[in-house]
């Protein structure tokens, strides 16, 4: 799979309806949570993507009974978990390739009082520290050891006790890990400056349906009363808001008429209004969003007339996962935009490929880029390029679909990690894209 590429002939408007897949970031959290109970957990709307399938495979290796009930619906029973497997080379090899595997630590500590994890891999988008996770575990009474030679973390948590903690940063995976440890710790835990993304709210709701006692869901202050054990549940994953944003951007960029079905508007936060700041017209009807063909879209300015800045922030701010999409969309807009990527320092490096395609972009530093939109007067041109990470990969895919001529995108394994059958779904909208 890693050697395949996409061949795209751009410049065609697309038309039709598309349904977003289940949210990748939520799926990775709730899959780890199945380890917290001996009882059956049924999860619906799981996306069929590389990262999710790899995590399911790791759970199977650990002894979790996994049954595929139908497309995107799975049953998990973690009755007979083999903790010894954490010491094997097979576990190290798989877990180190998947950043989401770091969230196995919380449930393993909560239920089995011990965990081992190799240093996780994932996107090359800058340093992603694990300090928040470990500081939280330590506050709950765990002791950890980092073996530099073997590049692995070992944690012992024979006595977990609830406590008050103020997180240094609202890390999504860090908060998820701490919650999954605290639900089975004795006493009350308060987490302040907790992440509160919709994915995390979903994890908390799922844990409560299993018998956990979590209050403050959706806020940055969570209170957890520890319980002795958790039961089974049924849970449905939300639609992926990153896909919803990607499809809005794609429609505007390619002058397409696209309806996004089941967009779950109430969970999108500032995503729709941020695209509207770029001048993109959205028709929201019930749970669907239609983007009519945009012949031209004009970037708004701040009230005092200065150039608009769009930057990422922890929820309820604008998600960093959509900044690369915003940047590509701005290349064909009427007006200028400053994109400020605050949270990761290597995420804007893909703009050199957009510049090669003819985009007018000034990369100021690793965190900021100015995009000068020429109102479609200079079309992008097709080139050969490689996908550096999941989100930049999809941004380049969108750029290629709007460009004149043929583009080749290699390293599409990165795109497959986060987007289910993206080529098949785009072909149904009329895109000229094939896997080679």
C-alpha cells in the first residue's frame, strides 16, 4: 500500500452527495476504552482506515475478542486480556507505528494497574510531548520509568487515588488517558484545563453509559468519582468534523455543488463560520450542509479593515487539523489571509508544493504563512508531489482536483491512515482520480 500513488486530472466541477466517515480521533479513544470492562462493548460507525484497523489488531493481540457484526459495527469483549503481550517485540513494533496507541496506557493502568508502551509514532508535524499524560498518572499515584535504550515507558499503578490536577496544556489524548485511569481510581478526581473536544465528550458519555461517574462534560473542568468496575455498552461514533471541513473546502475550491449528509452541525463548533469568513456560502438544512457552486468567494477583513488571521486553538477554538485546508482554499479566494499554525511547528512545510503549483504564498516562518488569493485568475497547475502527513495530504489532493492538468501524489499511505476510500467516494462525485 505504501508504494501506491494517486493520479488526478483536475479542473472539473464535482456534483453530488457525500457522507462523512466516523471520526478517526474519537474512534481511537473509545477503542482503547473497551479495555476498561470485562463485558461486551458494541461500537457503530467505526471508519475503515489504517490507524483504526491497526488499533483493533493491537487489541486482538492483547486477547480482546473482536467480532465484526456488519460494515463499520464491531463487538469487543476484553474478558481475557494478556498483559504479558505488552513485553513482546510484536506489540512494540505495532504500537510504535501508531500514535493513538498511547491511549492504551490509561485503561491498562485503571484496570490492571500496570502498562508498558513504546514511544509512539504518527505524523511528522513537530514534537508532540507526552508530559501531560505522565504528570496526570503521577498525580493519581502511578510511578513511571522511561528506558532510553529501549525507547519505552513502563508504569506501575498499584494504588490509584483520586486527586485535584491542573493540566499544563489541554492535551486531547492526555486528558483521555487521565480520564480512563481516574474512572477506576478510588475517590474523586478533578481535572482542570481539561481538553473538551467533541471526541472527548463522546468518550465521557460512553464511560458514563458503562457506569462511570463523570461530571462537567463539554467544559474544561471535569469531576470524576471513581467506581469499582465498569460494564458493557453500545456506542455510535460521531461524523468526522475534519472530513466535513475538508468537503466544504473542496466544494468551494472546485466550483462544485456538493451536499454533505449527516454533518452533525451541533458538533462542528466554529468550523462553518470560519469557512464563511473566506466568503464561502453554506446552506444548512437540518443535519445537512449544501455548498452551492462558488464562482468567486471574497475573504472578509477585520472590522478595522486589517487582513484576516485564522489560527488554531484547543476546542472550542478552530481545530489545527483544518488549517491546511483553509490555506489551500484561500489560494483561489479574492483577498489575502494570514494563517497562523500555533500548535505544531512543522505543519506548514507542505506549502512549498502549493507554491510549485503556482499559489501565491509567503511562508513567514514555521508557524505563519500569508496567502494572496487572486480570485481564480491564476489557476493552480498539476505537478508531482508527496504527502507529508494525513491533513496536508488531503489538502494537496484538493489542490490537485482544482488544478489544471495532471498531478501525481505519492506516499498516499498517509492519506489512507485517516480517510476511508477517499478516491472511491470522490469518483462518485465525478472526480478524475485513480490509484496507481
